C-alpha cells in the first residue's frame, strides 16, 4: 500500500540556520503530497501542498517540490526561527487510487534554539 | 471559532468500559475523517464520511469501533470494551473537497 518515510528526528538547529526535512513516498497512483505541522499544544495544520509532479508548495518561508523521479517531497526553509519549533508530518493522498485518506509519515520534531 | 471541534478533549476510562467521542466539523464541510495517533507516530486513518455515508473504513477499525454521522453534520466515534491498546489521540478532520483536511484538537484517551 501507499506509504511515507520521513527523516527521523529530533532535529535541533540554531536560529537562522537552513532546514531540510527529507520525505519520500511510495504510491501506486499519482498522489498529492502535503506537509502538516503540529505546534506544541495545538492541532495539525496544513503547511503546504503540491498536487502534481514538479509543483512547488510554499508557505511561511517553507517550500517543498514534488519530485516524481525521486518520489520525494523534501521540506526546506532558508532561515528558521524559534517559532518554527514543532513536529512536521509529510503525508500523501491518492484519491484517484480510490481513497481520500491521508497517509502520514512518523513526524520529525524540530527544535530551534535562539 | 469556526474550526473543527472535538469533545471531550481528554478521557480516562477503565478497561472494558465503552467511550464515545464527538466531532463537529466546519460548517458545510461534507467530508469528515477520523484518525488515531499514538505517541511518536503519525496519524493513522480510521474512517471517512461523505455527508452521512461512511465510504471507507480502515482494517484498524475493529468490530469494537463504530462511527456514525447521522445527519451529515457532527460525527461520533464509539469504542466498546476498551483495551489498553486503544490509548491514543483520536483526531477528527473535515474538508469541503479531498484536497485539504482541517483537523480538530483531538481527544486524548487513556485506558487504565
């Protein structure tokens, strides 16, 4: 079945450092790809998405490009802030494959120190 | 607040008891999803409704679990004869289309 593998955490960075969180997927169809973020004490929020190959999703300085050839959707940010400390989840959905459910990775906890 | 709401936020119960959780989706969202999240893991899909029809159920949803959405608005998730392995965060999400799901704060269940 469909699956998502993301970089194991935790990740600890200093403020203004460059962030990459790797995500790769396995899917039988042509999925849409998502990054969700969970801030401490809050619910999951959609951070960005891409629905087809070579699309780039971006939001709040984060971006990720849908790479079909490498089945990847890595999350990047050029300069992280303390407020970016959270757990980040990569996910896919493949409704054309018959299901609207989101399939999540295990999550990567990011801590940004001042 | 017009987001997805869930009630209760926390539930502690003894093994063997039944529990019921409620989810109120964003108004006019016809799609409603339930997920379960255990510590250190990503959410896992349980079931999905479009309006009042339950269109998909995960193999994770054993016979002890039942979900309803009787009028196509709020939904309930019931767990009968709870087991310690049912301890988790139960998440509800709603969506107007398949593309973007909006999550509630979750109900944390602890089975003693």
